[in-house]
C-alpha cells in the first residue's frame, strides 16, 4: 500500500492509500464542502512532493466540525441567514444541540482570550498565535475580524447567553434545537445591534 501513489494535474504526488482513506474519512456527503476541503488541501500542500497525514490533519476537519465552524462564524458576525442555514444543516445531520452550544462557548471563550490579551497591550495576531489548538489557517482572517469587532465585556455577555442556553436544554421541555438556536440568534443580534 505504501508504494501506491498517484499524481494530480499540478504534479503534486498524492498520498498513499492509508492516508487517502484517512482524508476520505474526514469528508462528508456535502459536495460543496468536499470540494472546498480538497482545494484547501491542495493549496496547503503546494510545493510538497507528497501529501502526508499531517497535511490532511492540519487542513481537513470532519464535516460536522466544518459546519460548526461556519455556525460560530455566522453567529460572531451577526449573519442571520448563514446562521439559520448552518443550523438547519447541523440539525439535519443529527448534531446534538448541546454539542453546538458547547462548541460556541469554546469559540467565544477563545475570542475573549484573544481580546483580553490585545486589550492588555498585546496585539490580535500575537494573541491568536498563542491559541491552543491553533486556528486553522483558513479561518484566521474571519476569527480576527470577530476578535476586533467584539469587546471583552460583550463577549462575556455573549457567553452568558450561551451558558443560559445550555442550562435551558437540560431543564425545560422546549426542544433543544429551538433553545440552542435562540441562544445563538441572541448572540448574533448583539453583533447587529452594535453595528
């Protein structure tokens, strides 16, 4: 298997079968997402002789991760339409609302970490470089835009909405999807009110 390799039209050698299988396992059923992920991988590995598992791991998440990142970015940018569409895809894929809320909390905690460091005399790029796990290269500009748009106090308020949403999913009879969507839309509304 290790000796079986292919070449694409750019001349970059593609990965051996086990690595190819690893890459395929990180692709979903959405054709557009799959195409985007392959394009990102080709760009990331440009100039390399061989695509390795490290390349794939650095660039390609699984489909639900990608959709969640889209959701958090839409929320942080106040894009209602994109947020509504990405949530609909997550629910259709069977993603647990509590996982979406916890992912959103993590996203906004990371924004708060970067914002707080920038406010204490650092800069956004330096603060973003310290994040662990590191940001995907392709999300850096969107994340930076959000970090510059939100204040620390506003990020704390957004996190309070998300914490409340998590608590409500556990304590009410309201469908969890509706509770999660309401919390995320409340956060997105904060962005739009400020702008």
